[in-house]
C-alpha cells in the first residue's frame, strides 16, 4: 500500500446507493459498497466459495450476500457468516471531495 | 529397531490391513509374501475381466511403487510353506527364512473343487478344459481356452458361478449352469427369489439345470461333456468349477494353530493362544463365522490395525451383519440376514412380480428387520440395510419397507438415517453436520439451514432437514417465528404485511424497512421479496430502488457460474421466423457468444455474455426480453397445434402466443412457467406447468394449475374446463393474480396450489364465490399495463456503472497510484 494518502478509487457517485462496484487496487480486486446509511465498505471482490462477484451481491448495512450461492459475509470485517473462508476487509472512507479512498493497512 | 511385521498373503485383506496400519502411523518394518506373481489386485473385479468390461490393468489396487514408497518388502510368487511359531520365523518354498515379531496370516481362500471323477488327470492337475475361478491366472487361462471352444458348463449356481456363466457368454456361444441345490443363490435367496432370478438369467441366454449333481467329467484327452446323477449328459468342451470357496488354512494348521473352517481368532483377530499371530479375511474364523465378502474384511482390518498400532487398545471385532448388494449376471440382487421366517411369530412380507423379474421379501422379528431379499429392484436397499444393521424401528405401514409410496424420497424418518447420509444433495450436507449444528445451540430450522446451507439448493430436502432438526433437538426445537413471515427481515406474514404497506402507503423497499421493522434495520435477504411484492401492489407507482433488486433484475439477464450472463430473447409460444433466427445468429457470431443453446421453454439462449456487452447485444437483437432470469412470468411452451399437427384439436400456438403477449414479464413470488398443448397427447408438457392448458375435442380447453417438472415433479390439478380462448386468458390472469397476492415469497405453484387446495382455488377463481374476481382481474390489468420491456434500458444506464463488470473478465479501470 502506498503511504498514508492511500489509493483514491474514484468519485463516490460512481456507486449507486445500496450497491457495490469492483475496483483494482495494486492488482487486487476490491469490491466497494455504498451503504444506505451513507458509509462505505471495502472487501476482497471474489467469493471464496466459487469466485462469485461480490459487487453484484445484495447488501444491507451489515452484510453482503454473494449472488451465486447466497453465502453471507460481514462487510465490516470480511468474516463469513455461512461457513466459508473469510474475505479480506480494507479500511475505506470518503474524502472531503467525495472521493473513495482505501487507506493503508496500518491502523488509521 | 522397529518391530518386524510379516504378512502372509498379498490379497485384499492382507494389504488392506497394512494400509490401515500405515494410516495409523505404521511403526513396523513390513514384509509381505504373496504366492501370486502380481501386486495386489481386486479379486471381486475378476468377473468384470471375464466379462470383458474391465481391463486387467484396471483391477490392480497397489502397484509396486506403493510398496517401495512405504518401505514394504514385497515377495511376489513366493509361497510360505511353514511357520515356526516358537522360533518366530516363516519359511518360503525356496527355503528362505524370515523372522517376525508379529505375524498376520491373510491367505484368503481357494476354490472348492468337489471330488468329481474325471476332474483331475493323474499327474497333470485339472483335466484339460476344466477351470476354477479364483485367481487372475485362472481367469486368463479360462478366457484363452473358452475363445477356442463352444460350449461351457459352469458347476455352481452361487454368486461366483453366475458371474462366471455371464462372463463366459462373451467368449463362447453356449453356457449351461448346473447347480446342485434346488434354486440359484440358495445361501442368500429363498426358493421364490431364486426362481425369479433364474428367469432373469435364462432371459440372458444361459441354460440352467438345478437339483443336478455332477457325477463325472467326460472325455479322454479333452472334455466332451458332464454326466449328471440322473444319467443326463450335457455336451460341452469347457467346464468351470465355481462350487464355493474354502479357507486357505493349511499352512496355519500345519503350524499347529487351531483351525476349524478357518483359523480361529478372538475379537482382536488373534489366533487362539498365540500372542503374536493374527489372521484376517476369508481365512479367519471369528465366533464360528467365516466371511467371503469385503465389508467384514474391511472391518477386521481396521480392528487389527487399531490393535497392533496401539491406536485403540480396546478395539474389538464383534462380527459383521452381512448385507450384500450385488449385480449378479446383470441382475440386481440384495440380501441380508435370514432368508425366511424361522419362528412362528416372525412377520414375513413377500412381493413377487415374475414378469418384471422383481422379487422382494422381508422378515421381521419383534419389530426389527432380521432379513431381506431383493431381486430385480433394489431401490429400497439403503434403507433396509440401515434398518437391518442398526436394528431401527420400522414403519407402521410395513409395505413402506418395500416401496416408496409416492411421497418424496426423503420420507425415511430422521432417526433412521445414517449419520453420514447426505441429506442435501445440492450442497453436500450430511445428517451429522445438521445434528452437530443443532447440538451447537442452533435450534431453528432456518438457522440450521443458514449455517449448513442444507435445503438451500433445489429445496426438495427441506422437509427432511426439518425432521432432523426436530429429532436432534429432542423436542426442544424452537419454532422459528420467521417461518411465517413473508421475508425474514420484516416481522409479518404476507397478508398483514400487505395491509401495513397499503395503510402506510409504502412504495419503496427502504420505506418498508424504516416503517415496519423495529429499529429500522435493513435486511439484504429480504430486499428482493419486498421489491417483487411492492411492484405487484403498486405497479407504476412503485418507487424502484435498484439496490433492492437481485443482480439478474438489475441487468435483466441471468448470472452464470463464471460471472457472465445469459441472454434469452422473447420468442412467444416458441414460434420464430427465419429473419429472427438470422438476426440471433449474426449477433452470436459477431460477439463470439461461447454457447448458443435451445432452452426447455422453447427459446434460444445466448450464454457467456459479459455484463458490459449486454446493452449492445440487446440493441443488435432488437427483440424484447424473454425474462429468463426473474421470479416472474417466463414463457408459454406450445405444441404445433391444429395448424399443422394432424392430431391437434385446438390452436395451441395462437393461444400460447396470446397468453405470453398479455402476461409477459409479470413478477411474482416465484417463476411462472406455462404451456398450451393442442391435444391430450401433451407434447408441450402442459400437465407439469405452473399453469397448463390442454385442448380437448369439442373446442374446449382444460386448465391445469400447480404442476411442476423440476426438482419436484407434480401433475397439475384441473382448475376448469372452458369453451373459449378468451376464458382461458381471463382465468389465467385471475389465477396468476391470486397466486401473486397470496403465495409466500419463493413459493412455487406446486406448493401453493396443494396448500390452498384446488377446491378453494376453483371457488375463488372460477366460481367467484368470494366476490374477488373483479378485483383480481383489475389488479392484473394494472400490472399488464405497467409492463415495459427492460431491454429498452440500454441507451442510458439507469444507474452509474449498471453494466460495469464485477469480475476481472476484462481489464478494469486501473486506479492511478499517487
């Protein structure tokens, strides 16, 4: 990861409210979600089960449901809630200019 | 130095024991002697080799490198002739001596050859043309000889004899089987079962003579025939003796071990009074029994390995309840326990259908299964074997032991299932996994389904999952309050929920959560069901929040396993034109669509389309969506109908097209697949559709509802017979609307119709007994009017990045690193 400024992924408005989009960060696929409560979450983009595209999954303010076989993952921690391996979660936020930022992995 | 383990016998029992020992960490310096010149092979498969369905190479279990890899010294072609149990050494034919600390005798058995005059030639072994059927060499020699001869007699009508007879048919023209007992497989089958097996085997072209003692093999230089006790002579030039097996215990007996029918062993498989000598497999006699099947042999090998390695000092073999399921000469046979009633109060059930070669009998004592025989149809064998093996309680209706009585296949009760039995075949969940989850504290059906994923595939096992949860919770299963809710995240059953939505005027999914859920908590898994319900209730007034849609409904295509999508254009009634076909072909070709497939619903599916290409493909196709992705009205399958078909009595294609035209894209609690067929021959499969219409003579139409032919198969119930196509369309709309308003989320019509009852449905939909018809018709008309072809949503994405890929199928926009 790249210093304290982190990766700027793009404008928040690229992601419709309540949906997710996939980004590439340092060659890694990351699914970023814009929750209905206004916050954002970022986890690894592929379901560990069969590689389902998590950004295409449905979410609420806590979890994402993989569209392939409906496995459920906690958006904040990446933890599987249905017996699969966990996802990686990334610290993510929105800048003053409404840009999505993935922070470096040192604790913010 | 590691203790020296010597195994006499390189067959299935000996090597299996070695494998089990290695699996427990080994700890021995192992030497194996085999008198056959080969590695270890699966003797059971010799029948297949004889029958030509399997190669010799396919039957070997462990090749030589396996022995080397595991540091096992293997001596093939070396017969052990003497055991010195005091010096603890074994001596081979060639005079060499090998010392042991522990000795395992696994010499198996040999063919029993009755002393029939003429069977041997002095000084030459068997008469030329006479074969046993025990080893690979026997099998090879038999095949070689049989190919050059014409008529074979097989002596012995047990399993081995039948297999030999069937196998020989591959190599020569005529096979007769001679059996001393009154019926075939007399140690496993009763007379009736044997007779039915005989019919089936005779139909294969094998002649059978029972009650026939062979008294002489005829022929001076070569075999010319066999003579039976009654004087009959059967001409033949090959004789195969398959009259049974005897334990190979000579070497043990010579060494002074206790041998009766086999080497007598205790519960640790230890030879009597010998602290360091063990016997396993067919050569061992345990509690008076010798076994000639693999299952007991596997159990013995495990116990012996547990014992020798110290893994389980209490390991003990208690004998096996022998249950066999075999294909004998192409006929399925299963047998377990006793063949026939032995006491006056034993219960017996017998079913016999000779014409089909089916025979079933079960013997019950004190409410427990003590024996069963199945010939020709072994569909119930898994259940019977379990009941037999574990002494389970039996169904009150005893006939259920023999037949599945129409219910779903999972009607075995929870307690009866084996722990490792797979309950959910879609997600591979065993009974044990479900039980563990319950014992782990999860006591609701839906909780267990979430945790284990059992019942989350096709759903047919849900009933069984419920039974297992209730059983495992021992009466402490908790009623899941969510079970009655329309969706898990909003605490209301459907009627209450609809009432609340109307009362509060809730037109969006987020407003339903905010208003009707205490705390306003959203629930991802409830969104799709709510979106469907709100769209149905509000039509054009519905406030469409795209995140409430499942991905398929966001991009109007069905997501595939690789993250691509399938595109199915509408093709009403399955009728198309050359121009349409040409356009589809051109689009598929231009975009290198990986697969073009005809669907079961009479459309054309373009599979493997990346998300970002969807709008372009729709534009080029310029056809409406076929809705092959939603919980919605899908398609109307039709037959050719009266225009061309010489049997057709009604214009099914025209009616099918009209129905599809009217109800296209209507969303519902589950998908709706329809069909119209032009006569009761039912080419369009209308009897097994959510709604199926069948033309009957006299210009009338029958309407069936609640049919299914997926994971669940059900013939629909006749709702009404009407006199015109218009009436069909009216009743179809009314039924579908009643289903939409009253079915639970994801409840298909095959569950809804029986739940509500066809009489009740008829009263509402056909007779308008509750005065709802006008409202239902009006509501459906509103939905129909709100239809927009979703594939028009292609010029401008509805949301940013609507068709942006979520997978690394193409290069994603790279984020510049600052």
